[in-house]
């Protein structure tokens, strides 16, 4: 296993160095015909995925100390200054964006400007808290009462801000949001809703629309992976057993589904059998969540989570990775949503795959 992981690591390093050289200061998302043609700084500076490229590069910088990774990661962080100034377009996903750029930079280099950027973002995320409903509102426009499962991955920014400033309000909001997610988004059978619409004045749960999965009541696999890793991270930061139990509940449901499909996840676990729709990004993110759970459970429980994470990451490597350094994007067959941009490489699929491999090697840098 060690030899195989080392080989994968070397392929990641070779491919990412080639991508850095081709991209320069541009920010990638989804390659077209094997090339990153769109620069997300121009397409949408505030887009939620714009931090993952830098996060992956900080992971590799931490392992290799190659200055190319550091320099390229810094470009993404700088591009968020303008997005912050414009403000419009930013929302609950500032956690994804700033944990992978400014917080990572600050943790690895101590850059004081990065700390300031990250605290601004944490203040903005905290400002989205709805005190009557006890949740962080998702998105913008008229969705005042919307909360989504994805947001669990953003609240580590609030836990970080409390650690950094000593001000408990950030962690308080993170905990309240996690509780409301358990109440309204987690289902008793271990699956979860993508979206919960709450009355923004009273906080009452109103409806649970479809979101990026097949339908309302279905089971969008990336949403399930956000729940596994998000609750596990909340457990890590808040040291609460109920969060770890929630993460394990969704993990068991996810494992029960992927072990029937060669350890790679369908886009939705409750959609029609045909056409077959994969989402490898969900597999990679869930694998990282399982490894996080494995780190927090007693010795005799660890193997279930770790072994399944290994099976998932190795299945991705065997069947879905493109290692050609002249082509952009590593993990193929990611899907943005049901019937939207399906079976393409997506930057966050690569991020979670790289984090998962580094975790298995004990080389990861804790970005969350
Ligand atoms: N957070 C949006 C998504 O998972 O596509």
C-alpha cells in the first residue's frame, strides 16, 4: 500500500506542477477538452469553488516546499480582495474560499495580511446568522430562510476565528448552525436533505426542495458527503459526541450505498437506475470525512471508516483518474448537479482526492 500511495503522490506532484506552469495566475474550475480555458477570476470572482485550487497547492507546498505551489496559491488569495470589496456575490461559501487561501496561508507562513483577510470573511459569515431560526442563511437574493447541508463545511472558519481571537461568538454560531442542521437536514435513516427552507422570522421548518439532487426526498451524494465531513469537522472543533454520531450515521448510509457500486458514488442514491450518473467528487469528499471519523473513534472502530476510505480512493484512482500531465484535471466523472454539467473533472474533486491520498500517507495539512 505504501508503495502504491507513493506512486500516486508522485503522479499528483508531476501533474500539479504542469498545471501550475500552464495556469500562471488564473483560477481553474472545470477543464474543457482537457484544458482549463476559463479563468474564474474573470468568469465569477466570487464563485464558491475559487479556493480549492489554492487549497490543493498549499497541501502540496506543505509536503514539498516547492515555491511554485506557494506562489501560485497566493494568486487566488489576492483575487479575493476584489471579491470582498465588491461584496455582492459572496455568501455562506466564504468558508470554502478563505479556509483554502487566507487561513491556509496564515497557518503555513504566518502572513498577517492573510489573517486579516480571513477574519473579515469570518465576520461576514457570522453576519449571515439568523438568530430566530439559529442557522446561517444560504445564498443571496430572496432566499432569506434557506439553509443547506453544504454550509457545514464552511463553519470551520468560525471555529478558527474563535481560536484566533478568543471571541466565543463565532463558535457559538457554528454550534447553533450545526444543531439546526441536525434537526432539519439530517434524516433518521442516515440520509440528509440538501436544502431546508425555514420561516426567517419564526425559524419554523417549512419545506425541503430538491436542490442539486434528483428530487425532493432523494439523496444527493455530494450533500451526503458534506454532511459526513462537515459533522465530523464540527465534532473535531467542538468536541461534541452528538456531531460525531451524526457524521457516523451519514457515513454508514453512504458506505451501504457505495459498496454496491464498486466504491464510487452515484450522483444521487435515490434516482432512477438509468441513465447511470456518477459523482466522483462526492466519493473523494466522503473518503476524507471517513478518514476524519477514523481519527476520532476508538481503536476497534477505526478500520470500518479507514478501510472504506481506502477502497473509495483506490477505486477513483483505478477507474477515474487521468494522469496525463499535458491534460488538465485529475479525477474524471464529477457532476455539478443532476442533469447539469455531469461527468466532468471538477476542481473540488481533485482537491478532496489529493487531501485523501495525503491523509493516507500522514502528510496532510489540516485546512479545515
Ligand atoms: N456547494 C455546492 C455544491 O456542492 O455543488
